[in-house]
C-alpha cells in the first residue's frame, strides 16, 4: 500500500512538473522570450534561433543604421491623416506598443499606407552622424500591397510630453490593456519640421524582413528625464545594434 501511495504521489509530482514546464514555455514564448536583446538569444544570434529569422544574419539591407552620407535630395512630403483611436497598449516582452484601429494613414510618393501600431525603443536604434538619442518611436504602416513604411522619430530629454504621459500612465505589467474612455491621436508625436532621411531597410526585430521603407525624421521631439526613466524601468537597451549600410543609398527630404 505504501509503495502504491509513493508511486501515486511521484506520478502526480511528475505530471505537475511537466504541466508547469509546458506552461512556462508557452508563456515565455507568448511574451516574446524566444528572442531578446541580451545573451544567447540576443541580436548577435537572432539569425540562428529559427530558420524564419535567417535574414537577421544574412540580410544585406538591415536596420537600423548610422545615417551619414546623403546621396540625393528629395521633394516628397509625408501627408499625415491620423485620427483618434481607443487607447490599447501592449507590453509584449520586447517593447511598449500601442495598437491603432483602421482609418489613419500617411501618403507619400503617391502611395497610401495605413498606421498599424507604434512602439518605443531605448536608446534610439538609428544613429544620426554617430550621435544617439535616449529613445526613438517607430510608427509602423502597411499598404494594400503589403509594403511597409516606418516613420522613426527621435526623442530627446527636455520638456514633459503630455501625449507620452497618457501612455506611460497606462502601461500594463505584461500583456495588453484597453483603457476605457481614453482615445489618443498620434499626430501629436511627429514634429512639425518634416525634414526626413529615407532609405530601404528592414524590420529591426525578428524576422528582420527586408524591403521596409524607412523615413527617419531629423528633428527630435522632447520627453522629460522622468519619462525616459519610466520607460527604462520596463525596457533598457531594447535597441538592435547598428547594421552595415553596404551599397544602400540614403536620401534626404529638405525643408
């Protein structure tokens, strides 16, 4: 009888451990720990973690980059048509992301792209003539043909940013949070100065998909030191290292 009870409890313990391990694995993967920004799963090894991530290692048009020499001058404006959206924040294990409902767009060079989400990196992923900023926000758009356009906005330390404060006040510890009764309009983010740098790059996170149109605005927006510290309390160093420019051209839209 004792042997039977011992076997029963050992079996129960084994089953419990198996369930817990499986739950932890699924939970970790759902919160993005399949890859991260440090250690064995960090950027240097992204391309080897999964076959789908191979471009992170082999791609020749990867992002971010250090914006240096300009090849030609552009004249195309970015036409913003951003509307209000209910505030929905996702803390996905890699970044703080705000999802956007359909209907907000940009138009550039005759193509219209719909805003899907925007998210934050600290410090800035792109460099400007080897200078960095405390943070950078990426506004991710996609058009009907599946083409991606990302607007990058540098964030420097200065005055408190009320738009950012609304987001920071509602960040969940993990997962997503829909904030009842609160709507935002991301048109508060891009600076009035429309000077931008354009180049063809990639997503800055796995799977590092290439063919992404990057528009990095030259003028930073301001955010307080306390607001930077608040973001860093969640994510510090969630920025991919600078990638080789290779043969790519960097163009600039002047005032």
